[in-house]
C-alpha cells in the first residue's frame, strides 16, 4: 500500500476561498493542537517504549511462529505462555476436573484389587477349597467380578464427564480465536494471512482435541496405575519391587530424550500444515486467475512440495514415537525376565510364595503396559503443545488501534475533520510515509483527493476511518481525538466504501442492512433507490431476497458496487469515505450514482478518492497530492482554470471523451 502526505504549506499555495477556508481550518486546528500536543508527546513516548519492548521481546505474539530452531530461553517462555492459556481454559471447569480425577483414582483402585484377589485365591482360596472350605475362593471370585463391574461403571462415568469438559473447553477456545481475530487491526491481517488464522482455528484446535479426548484419559489412568502398582509391589515383596523400579533409570533417560525430540518434530508439523492451508486458501480465493492464466500446474507443484514437507515432518515425529515405544517394551521385557527368573529361584528356595510371584508377574506387565499409553499421551501432548504455542501467540497479539481506556462520547456528530500535526509510518522500523501535516475539513464539505498511484490518498482515508493510528499527531472528529473514541461510536460516525465492495453470502437485503441491522425493509429499499440500485435489484429472480452467493458472485462488479453504496447510505454516517468506490461502475451506472451522490453528500462530510474526474467534479474542494504533499487546493473550477496538474488531468480526460 502506498502512502503520501498532505503538506502543511497547502494553505499558502491556494489563493481561493477554499484555500482560505483551509487556512482558517488549520488555525482552528491549532486551538485543538494545544490539547493534542500532549497526545502527540505521549504517543511519541509510548512508540519509543514499544520499540524497545519489541527488540527485547521478539518472541511475543506470532513473532517466533516461523522460527524452526528456538533458543532455550525463548522455548521456556513459549511453553509458559501455552501453559497459561491452557490453565485459563481449564479454570472454569476445575470442579468437574477434580470429580473426573476422583473417578479415575477410584477406577485404578478397583483395577489394582484384581491381582491381589488372584494371589489370595492361589495361596489361600484353592488350598481351602480342596480341604472342603470354598468360602475364601468364592469371595475372591465374587470380588473379582464386582471389581470388573465397578471398573466398567467408573470408566463410563469418566468418559462422559471428561468428554463434556473437553468439548466445553474447545468451544471456549474456538470462540476466543474467532473473537480475537476479528478484533485485531487491519495492519495485522495484511501481514498474517487468513490461511494461518484458519489453521489456528481448525488443525491446531484439532490437535488439542486429540489430547483431551484420548491423551489425558490414558495419561491419568496410566500414571495412577504406575504409582498404585509400585506401592502394591513394595508391600508384597520389597526386593522384587526394587528390581522392577531399577528399570526406571533408563526409562527416565528415555522419556527426557523423547520430550526434546518430539517437541521439535511437532513444531515442524504445525508449521507445515499451516503452509498447506495458506496455499489452499490462496488458490481457491484466486481460482479465476489460476484458471485464466493456467497456473494449475504450478500450484500443483507448490502443493506437492508442501505436502512432501508435511509428510517428512510427520515421519520424523512417528520415528521418535516408534523408537520410544520400542525401547519401553525392551525395558519392560527385560524387567519381567529378571523378575520371573529371580522369583522362581526364591519360590524354589522357600523365600517367596507362588501366589505372590504370580501376582508380581501380572503387576510387572501392568506396570510397563501403561508406558505405551504414556507414550501416546506424550505424542499427543507434543502435538498439542506446538498447537497451543501457535494459538497463544495469536491470542497474545494486541490490536494496533486499541479501544480507549477512558472513551470520550461523540454525541451528535457534525463531521468536522482535523489532521493536527499528523505523521505516519507503517512500523517503527520503516521510513516515514506521511511527513507531518495539518489539514482541516469543515463539516459538510466534500473533498476530492486526486493524484497518481502512491500519492497517499488511500492512506489518508484509512487514517480518517482509524484503520491505522498516526505515528505522531492526531486525527480529530469534531475536536475529539479518534483514539479516544470507541470503535462502535466511530463506525457509526464514519463509513468507508472501497473498490473491493465485499458482499457476504446471503440476500441482497441482508447485505444492504449491514449498514444498519435494525433497518426495516422499506428503509432498505429507500437506500437502494437513493443510489439507483432498486431497478436492477427488483429485476433479480427473488428481488431483495435473492441470494448473492459467495462474495456476491451472482452479481456483476458494478452491481456489487451499487449494493455497497446502498449499504453505506443506509448507515447514514456523518463522514463518508469513498476510496475508488466508482471504479467498477459502467458509464450509465456511474451517472446514476453521481446523481445520488450529489443529494446524499450534501449534508455530510465526504472524502472522495477517484481517478475518474467525472466523480471528482461533484466535490466542493479538490486536493491534488504529489509525492505526499498537497500541490493544489481549490474548487474544481478554479483548478481547471489554472495551469497545474489538475488542469492537465482535466484536459486529458476531456480529450478522451471527444
């Protein structure tokens, strides 16, 4: 996007009444300037502080998202940020989570009782039954069946409760991402593609869903099982238990290795799938250009390369998981062999009962089996951690044009717009694109901004609509700094119509009513008549109820522009900004719109940016911009009679009509 400046010397370059008005307006701005000087000074100070903070904390927000190798300090900070987000999501469900944990503990206690009952049955129940006293064996069998039934009921309760917690948490997270993404400024979305936002909302949330639905269940069950089995084995026979627990040494080393490798691997998979989604969204959004210029083959190659990288990233992650689970099995089998050999020797030597050894072999198998579940949890956790890192980065981003802490109500807006010492640059590290300037536009005046591409017309318009904030100085509406106005008040007072004329999927009436959702059908139709759109809308298959389809694809470019005009007129703003808004209109449609513009713009402040001089001619005042400065300022008639750029543009336009 290009930018330019309205020079502070503009008033001296015009000897017209309009120029006098400008000078007076600038003087008026000076009175506001005293009040805004503090704003500029504070703004400069805060901008400098922000620049320092950015240098010191380059990991914040989405800054570290595409970094493949993170240093230790940055990695720790990103993990802490992810844990903080997860904690904020779990906090509202803390009671339900505690109940789920209690159910899991009860289930594990019931499961632990099984091998103990078997040991009692072998050592005491069977001998007693052979002696004609089957009571002990009967109680052991009944207890085992009861434990199995209780475990089934507890498992059902846990799955149902944890599933509800997980779905509520994911719903909250999706709503946070969507709500926050809409709140972020235009400047953020110009750098951070919609495909990445979609990836955060879909594939990254899906990774967290896998963790909640499968990983956490297995993890809690497995950890409690390992702890419980360790306690029971130490109670049954401490020497054998210590032999089993000795296997923890290589196991802990293996877990530590897995954590490091899996985190790195899954950061790669999250980044790779995001790039695939970005490419897909970009291709589908530009499908007409893709097919028109035969770019299908090139896009196929790009997607193939991205898919290969995603496959390789997943392959690396699976290799890590496969290595981990295989080595856990090896450690478990070696431990079991040692226990069986040593236990058999002790049974033969009379130091150990056979039932205890049987229980021990069952416990050892149950002791190591959960590590497969723990490996799956670690796998899901690594993937979810990488996803949470991306999501938390997006949620940490702050709007470049934030809501004011102490808003000032606009009241009844007249539409007096003042640029007071405004300077603009896109970031602290980029050159100044709007040098300091002053400009006053009285309420009700229609100002046309004319100049070559890159002169700064659209940038100035976006400052009026507060899609950006000035780097220094202030833009004021009726003497109130736009930074002190709530977004809701500003959008009611200032409406912008661009050449993109975006329409949403839905009816024509719904798209017009976007300007004022509470409008009646009669008011919607009246707005359409005002801009000359009623006739073509009425001729559509379902009239105002016709579905315009995706991005208004059912309408022509000119028709979409007319609907956008009707939307803006229905909003009835005090300030209307038209940025190349007539660029898509044919000559008959343009004449209809110009007739409507002369009526609608008469009672409001307007900024018209147009290359078509037929649109410019309805303005009260024309500012010609060149290289960021106002080189001409006056009424259209005065500038046509002169020898400047506007006169030359008018002559070329008139000759083109001949």
